[in-house]
C-alpha cells in the first residue's frame, strides 16, 4: 500500500489542532541532534530503540512485509529501524525541522522510508484502516489531547492490526526518576523535557484505547540503570512502558 501510493504519502498537510506549539518549538531547537547517539536530548532514544524495536517486531508477529506508520516519528530513529526489518514504513510528524533531519538521514542511510508533515487525525481521515502496525512512541505525554491521538491510531489500523504506544507512567517513582533524577540530578535530559502533569498511567491509556475500539494485546516496562546507562525491558511499568492494542478483525 505504501509503495503504491508514494506520491500521496510524500505530500504535506497543515498541522492539526492537537499540538502544543511550545513543545514543537522545544524539539525544533534541538532537531539537529536527532541522530547524535551521545546527545543529551536524543541519546536515550537511541539506547531505547533496539529494545522497543524488538518488542514491536515480536508482538506484531514480524514487521517484514507489513505496512507501518510511525506517529510522531521525529527524526525517524524508529521509522528507519522498522524499515530495516522489512516493513513498508511511513513516518509522520508536525515538526518541520525534525522531518527535515529525517529526510536528510534517509538520503545518507539509503533506507527506503517515506515521511509526511501531517497529523495523525488528518491521516486517519485520509487513509483509514491502511496499516498493519501503528506506532506512537514518546508522544502522548507531549500533546494536549492524548485520547485523540490514540483514537486516530485506532482508525489508521486495519482490522486485525496493532496499535503500539510508549509513554511515561504517572506516580512518585516516575517523577523521581524521569524528572528529578534524569533532568536535574544526572543531567540525562535537558531541564523541562517532561511535564509530570502530562504523564499517563497504563489504565488511562487502556481506557483511551477501549473507547477507540481496541483490545489489549500486551504491555512491558522499560527500566534504566543510571550506572551502566542502559535500558532493559522488565515487568515493572512504574516509569517507562509500552502497550500494544489490537483492532478487532471484524471492526
């Protein structure tokens, strides 16, 4: 589907309303660091990426040959990785600078991916039920209405398809580690990267998904070792976590 409609996928759409302008500006100012694995802002994403890619590949039954869309793709770290696993991958974002970096890196890497400046909601209206796998990584905690993003992701998934999201839990542990420690004590992220009030408990994300007609298909936590500076998948979902949902085959 993606290859056959390449001309449509390469066009741009105006940003939708479900976006925080301050968040876009914050990430735009750092866009040139997207592919720097040692950068303060995006280094953790490079460390997380192999783990979340393997989990996505596993819960989806293999990405090879599938149509996937990466919602909020940023500079394309996950998008390119899924394409390298054999997926026909499209990355979408509302950050023009981030997409510029993604397209530049695509030219350097030679990975066959497509990118569009379009909101999830607008693409869902344009291409409903078009994708086997819809990913939405580290985005829900940065938008005004995360439930609308989940609903759009559900609409983008074809019957039987998967929606996979990752975000940060809301609680004492996540505040202590993801905000206080990561941003202020250890300097792993720039100060102000996260707004604790926007963190989402798994039950909240599950409620968004249920209202969008999705059924739970898996959950895993991701923990960080500050001494080794490494991530690993774990049962503990107290801070970072990934959730998978399936659109019913008869939907």
